[in-house]
C-alpha cells in the first residue's frame, strides 16, 4: 500500500514536471555557466519545499472540504487558467 502510493506519486509528479518551467529554468541556469550541483540542489530543495506545502495544505483542506469539491475546484481552476492562456492574459 505504501509502495503503491509512493510509486503513483512519483510517476505523476515526474511526468507533470517534464518540460515545465522549472526544468527549462534549470537548463537555462546551467547553460549560462551556473554550477550544476548548486542548480540541482536549489531546484530539488525548492521542489521538496513546494511539495511539503502541497501535502500539508492538502491534509488540512481534506479535513475541511469533501474531496469531490476539491477535485471540481481544481478542474475549474485549470480550465480557467487554460482559457486565460489561450486569450494571452498570462
């Protein structure tokens, strides 16, 4: 059960992060001559911290709001962001 949760989370986050702004930013920093190890450590630390915030917020929110409301809200937010991107507002 724990391994399944770990592997599922790993796969989803890994796929979601491929080709995103974070990956492009780290590639840019290293290509500009920044130390590879420091860029990796900085990016990895930032991802760990943002994941911790997400886990803590999700645990708190999960106690206050039913999961289907959270899922619907997230879906509406993603659609809204997509529309704004298509309209060039972002």
